[in-house]
C-alpha cells in the first residue's frame, strides 16, 4: 500500500511538471484536491460513527485526541513560521 501511495505521489509530481504552464488545469486540480480532502474527512466521520467501540470510548479518548491534534497543529504552524523565510523568501509575513 505504501508503494502505491509513493507511486501516485511521484506520478502527480511528474504530471505537474509537464502541465505547469496550463493554469486552468492547475486550478482544476486544486479544486479537485480540496473536494477529495472533504470526501476523505466525510468518509472518516462515517467510519468513526459506525464503530461502536470508538463511540463508547469517545468521552475517555476525546480529550487526549483534542490535545494531540492541537499540539500537532500548533507545532506545524510554529515550524512553518520558522522555516518559511528560508524556503520561501518571496513570501512575506505581514502581521
């Protein structure tokens, strides 16, 4: 399964390089990606809702999940703020 994911990623990168001049296609790909993420989140919600064990333990596991997610998001935002001036020097951070 990991090999399939890696191959899809490499195929997408190659296709993006070949089609980078076609702005309309790139815009469509961005919208398709957004809707794919929405669909994945919806399917994940359905899988969680259908799993009785998860729902029965949601009160106990819920706070841990919230803390882990919050920590992951905050850590990612902090790392991006630290690294982006070096990786993306043309992007300015206005506050």
